[in-house]
C-alpha cells in the first residue's frame, strides 16, 4: 500500500469487527504515526484517530487521496 508517517487514512468496514478495539467504525479519519512494524508477516500501522493511537493492519485502512 505504501503508507508512510503523516499520511491521512480512512478506516474500512473491517475495523468494526475487531473485538479488542471498541469505538472504531468505518469512515473514521486518522493519521499514520508508525509504518514499520510487521506482525505475522503483515504490515501494521500506528494510526491516531481522535487523539488515541491504534495499531491496524494494512487491510483495515485506506489512504485518503488528495482531491485537487
């Protein structure tokens, strides 16, 4: 996916099924704070949403495209 620190992302529907995280819904906007960790051969991203940091797999977020 090629996300890097500072990129804006939007959460996908899949985050609503994460049992360990309460309150995340599809369509929430966050900013990438970490892009290096890998868990179980998948990239994990630190994402700050509403002042709280979450660690989400790359298939749970999508980069917001700039509209110019």
